[in-house]
């Protein structure tokens, strides 16, 4: 198993509002539990509709977030840049992956925490459980903030782009 670099852990600490004192225990947690996945251009981390079997912590590089269109072809809907946490909603809700994640040309390094490890950590009453809950909560708040800003930008610009399939205008 690869060693998790402290500077990569620090990026998550900074992004998701943890204390700098959390760096050593978070690094220990990731070194103990996380599988380090190195992706090159075009490698898939997961596909849309795959089982939600892990928490993805994008440590370096970027991933294209892709969704299938009406012709069943993948289309880019976003680019996630490190540091970023993905896959948390599927783990918490038990739904399948709502999008695929594919490495950008520069590649990506991802810390993968299995669903089993995340489940154990989420129930843990100690420091590691506290850390993983705060990171997941930070990721959820970040996702909500980005979506809210996107909606506000569309409202302010008078964007009349068509709604995605399955959405109804009221």
C-alpha cells in the first residue's frame, strides 16, 4: 500500500475546514485504511450506475464527471479538481453512482476508502470517526454551496437553458 503524503492530507484539511491539529490523525487514518489509486488519462474510477462501494478523495489532478445522454454516450458535466471528495452521497443513501469519474489528461491520485471502512468509521465514537464525519459533512456542504451558487448565477443571468431530462419547469 502506498504512503499518503502529508501535503495531500493538508489540502483536504484546508479545503474542508478541519484544524491543522487534525493532520497527523487524518494521515494515520488514510495510511491505515485508504487504497491509493493512480489513474492516467482516460482511466475510469467508476461508471454511472456502479454500486456505491467507496468514498473517493481526489488528492492530485482532476477527474471528468460524466453522465450518459439519451444516446447512452458519456458527456462531461463537470471537472473535479483536487482536493475533492466524491461518492459520499451514494454511500450515505445507498443509491448507485449517479455519474462516472474518468481521469483527465494529467492523471489523478485518489484515496479510496471502502464502504465497509467508511461505515465502521462513521459509527466510531473516537477521533477517527469524528474526522471522517467532519470531512463528509464538509463535502456535503461544499456540494450544496456550489449548487446554490450555480442556481443563483442562472437566475441572475436570466439563463433560459433547457432543464435536464426528467426535470419539470413549474
